[in-house]
């Protein structure tokens, strides 16, 4: 059996999800021929650059343009037109990828980005490949670009996500509420006392983790300034070297500053709550760790929708400004019963076996028989 796991290198979450599936499959089913593929890596150079660079530019430097584009492609009266234009552009620029799939014709294709979902499902619907197509939707809401005729199975994050997909006209029997796969390292259990000692932090202090993705965006410095006297802070600056240097130079007591880290699951394990962006993978990871979130600096569209859906489950709040963040943190600190209530809500929707559930579908003979 051959399985291709396909993503697009525009946004870290799509890759993290694909990587989680790939690593799990390689470790638990080495007999399966598995490949991890970036669709942009098999596209033409201009499309690869403009797609990847364009995404990062829009969400970090021109968020109003991103919001406009998202709403334009979501707006019902214009969907047919915008979808046709997008499909034409995608198919022209991913011909090498389509040729590659037609030649290789794997048994299963698991897609974690709407671009690869659209291209593979189109090949399937035209009978150019015989692969079974699984689309793993990496957000809690649904953008219409995820909906592609020719898809055999949609994997979604929650029951509410499934309901949204049904409202969009997708048949319920091809939707599985399995959760968004996360890396197995987030399933590890740690002895908090030992881990705090290893990290050099005080196990008895109320601890918050601040992390907002690979660019370290948002009012992180202002949040640290507002809270460093009140709580113990772990702040991940990731690739934001300017922020890292500024916070290190302040030398605040009980503030631990990190650059790019590979052990965020450990930092989550010793924290009482997390201040983060509401990306689909970030949410899925914090749910597995049963970590109470405060959302900041959401990308309009998918991330604001993610936050709204989590709030419907009684999980997390979106802070409007730094003062709002401070008040919410101190409220949680002073009322631990509120944290306990939210953690109970998290337990009801977290799906630690998402990857295993998805791969059960791969290992069975037909998608229609999966549970």
C-alpha cells in the first residue's frame, strides 16, 4: 500500500498536521510505503514563491487585504466566480504535481491543505487517478475552498465543524469527526515537579505560556510588561530575534525568554494557561494538554472563526487588548475553579487519538467502512 501525505508550505499548521500523520504512520506501520509531499515543491517557481511569500506577507503585513480576500471568497453570491478563478490558477500552476500523481497513482492521498485537496480531488473526479482522497481540515471552521467534489472522506475537528460542513451540502456519511492530528509528543505525560526542576522554573507559582507562532507576532512585549510582577511567564519569541533581545535585556524576574523551541509540549505541561493565536493546530495541541487558552491577535477569517467555535464549547476567550489580557489572567489566577471548569469542557472535546483514527481508515479496505 502506498500513502501520500500532501500539504502546502503556506502556514506552519498544515505542515505540522501532515508531519504528525507521517511520523505516526512510519513508526506504527513501517510496512506501508509513505511519502510526505509539499505540493508547492512540485509547482512552478513563481507560483511556489507567490503562494508561500504572499501568505506570510498578507497575514503579517497587510492583514486588511487578507480579510478582504477571505470574505470575498466566502461571500455566497461570489463563491462560484471566485472558486472558478482559483481552480483555473491552481491547475495551471500545479501541472507538474498533477503529472506526478497521475504517474504514481498511490492508494491513498491524505491532504492537509485546501490547495492539495482541490487538485487531488479534481484528478480523482476525472478518473485520472484511482486514489482514495482524505481531506483533513486543519481549522475548526469551514472555508468553501475545502469542499471539493471527488473527496472520499473529510476529517474534521469537532461536531460543530461537522455540522458546518453538512450545512455546506456535504453528505454526512463522508465526514468523520476524528479531530485534527497532532504530533505524538503532545500525548506524553510528564511529572510536573521534575520537569519544572529541569526547566529551572518555580513549580509553586502561577505560570502562563505566551507563544504566537513562528513569527512571534502580537503585543507580546506589552503583555509581559503588564504581567511580570503578577505571574511567572514563559515566553516563546520563535524567529522574532528583535523581541527576544528586548525581553532578555529587560531581565525581568520570573520571566523566562525562549527563541525557537522544539519542546513546546514541555512548556505547556508546566503552565496553568496559554496566551496564543487561535490557529487550528495550536488549538488542537493545547486541547490535548488540557491547557486553558486566552486568544490574541487572530487572523481574520479562519482564526476568528476557530476562536468563536471554541467559545461555544466554553473554552477560551479572545482578548481585545493588553488590559483585557491582564484582567483575564488575574481573574483565572484568583479563581482556580474557573480553570477547572474550562478543563472539564476541554476533556469533552479533545481527541488524543485523532491520528490513529484517521490511519485506521487507511489500513482498512475502504473509506466507507471506517468508523
